């Protein structure tokens, strides 16, 4: 079993002592049973990995401190405990970050609520902003891993476990699975690596690069490396560039999907966190406003002449959103804001400057 290192536990314990709010809100009993317990590292509650990093632990503690007196604090605590895996924890963390950011700016004219009910709908939005007598509904989505990514990550996980079972291995093993690799190839790959380990033991050189193939089809790139300071090791990277849709098309589809979660008759704002590394601002712009722009005012999303009108902004459904906000890697302080000139219900300029 791939267990948590003692050094990792000590680091988490240090941050728990440094930021006592975690035990105060989540309870010491829950922390001991779910965070400080020993288990397979691949099944560990994702909060553990947040607490392992100083910056993430500090920012999460600060955000929780901002909202600890909120009427919905029980909902936040419940979600922290419930969302054990990264795919669920990261989107929730985005909601918490944005809510805490706006909560810290509350005044007599600017108020926020978490998970408000939507008029004439059975759905809830993520955040309600009350500003100068008007209601603005905020929908948030975080681009993390899709089905293809999850499949590849699962494949990497299974492959890594089997590689780690190889005995009498004095080398660091690195590998990269190609898109042709399938789960049924794992046993054959392991036999191949074992043979290459034995060969490399009698060879000279610090590194060895080899290609694993089946029936002349390349499946996996493998590297063996000598390191006198390490008994054995491995690292896996999934290669998953081949997709049915490009990133900008995927973003366009997700934006249009989000239109189904807001009302036609409310003032709506869409916030997107491009957390998944391959996504870029350019992908977002191409998905939202279309490709091949000669010129564009990205502040107001006014399209240039001769633009291909294939972005989500030209779809009737996106008229529900008065403003679009996007940021990368979870850093909301570096967000980019855009007014939708086609919106059914406009966002006031004063509020736009506060978003």
C-alpha cells in the first residue's frame, strides 16, 4: 500500500497547529480520523494535500475565517468533509474563495449570500450579490478534469502501483503513457520494464531511454536513471493530447451548459476558473467570442469586423449573462472581467467595477 510519509504527516500537523481554525470548524475528532489517519495516499482526503502546502493552507484558513460567522457556514463545513477527491474539492474551493472575497467587501450597499434560491426556479445559484437594491446571481464553474482526463489519471494510478511492486529495482523509473496505451497493456509493460532493469544493471551510463511497443505500435516511453541517493522511484505522466474537441470548443460547450443553470429573468454573472493547466486565456476567449479575431476590445467583448461568429457569445442562450469573469490557476486577484453587450439584463457599471 502507498502510505503517507511521516514527514508529510508532520508537515500537516504543523499547519494544523499554525491554523487552529481547521480543528475549530471541522472538529479535532474529524481531523484525527480523516486527515491524520494512515491510508493509501491515492485515497487520502484532498484536504490533507491542501494542508501539506503552506500557501494553500494559509489561504484556505483565511477564507474560512472570513466566513466563519456566515449563516451558511454549516454548508461549507459539510462540503469540506464530503468532497474527498480533487475533482469535487477544487470546484468547491473556488466557490469558497470567491464567496470569501466578496464577503470581505460587504457594506450597506453590497451584500452576498451563498447558494441562493433562484426566482421562478427550483434551482440554486452559487452566490447572490445584492447591490443598490438589485439582485445579481453568480454562477461559478471550475475547469478541472473531464472524463478523458479521469480515465487517463486512473490508468496512470494503476500503472504506477504495478511499477512500484517491482522488486530488486535500484533505479528511478519514469514513464509516459501514450494515447495508444490500454489497461490490458499493463502486465506486458511490467514484464518489459523488469527485463530492461536487468539489462541496465550490467550496462554503463547514468540514464537509459526505451520505448515499449506492441505489434510495432508505440505504447509507453520509459526512462531508467541511476541515483546513488535513492533506492528506487517512479513518476508517471499521462499523454492525452488526442481529443474529439479542442480546448476552445470544450470551453464553448461548458459555457453554454452553464446557461441552463440560470434564469432568463435575473441579472446573471458567470465566473470561470481555468484551473486545469492546459486551459489558457486564449482558449477561453476563442470559446467565448470565437476564433480568428483581427481586433477585439476584450473589456466589452465588441467583435472586430471579419470575425468568425462561432463563439458562445453569439449564441442566444448567453444573453442570460451580463458579465463574464475568468481567472487562471485559482488566483482570483488576477481575474479578467468582461461586459456582455448582448445581455438581456445588463450589469451596472458601478457593480462591474467591484466584481
